[in-house]
C-alpha cells in the first residue's frame, strides 16, 4: 500500500498543538517533515518527496503561499486549517476547493484518504494528469 507523505508547514507549532502526533500512528500516512518558514518551505520541497502539505491559515492568509506552491509543485495536495480550527479545506489543482466538515485529526485524515482515492481514480482515467 502506498503511504501518503505529509509535511507540516507554516505555523507548525499551531498545527502540532491541534493535531499532535495523530498522523504518525497511521499505517497509510507518513510525516516526512516540518517546515515553519514559507520561503524555506518552497525551497526545501525540491529535496523532500511529499504528497500533502498541512498548512494553517492565519490572519495573513495562505493564498500567496498556495499560489507559489502550485506554480512550482502542481501535483501537491494542500490541507489548509483556519486559525480557530473550526474550518479546513483540501485544495489542489482541481476545479474547486473541497471543505472538510470535521476538522478533528480523524476528520482531516479521512478527507485526505478520500482525496487521495479520488486522485488515484483520476490517474487511472487520465494518465499523466498527476505525476507521482
């Protein structure tokens, strides 16, 4: 079984405070790192094989960072959690943003599994749509 490689980025301490070590205990997920600085995150991804980046959206927003991430790494999936941990969504280079209704650790991991399953199906029908 392919493991989804997850990286904690932007406001790592905040994300770790809410999600703790929930991702480490998953047989189908692997935490491959933590990078707090947005610029360092963009540069470091050249050396880190990652499928999903977990980000927090604070008062400064995440849209500038997400635009840069997708420009450089179009196959990424982002999970963006609002600063109050009451809302989250999955974003990728797909037609729309998908809200995550349950932002608990289990809810976010379930949403990631569903998104990964969807992307796998898209790969089967549209070879080359997403590079691995």
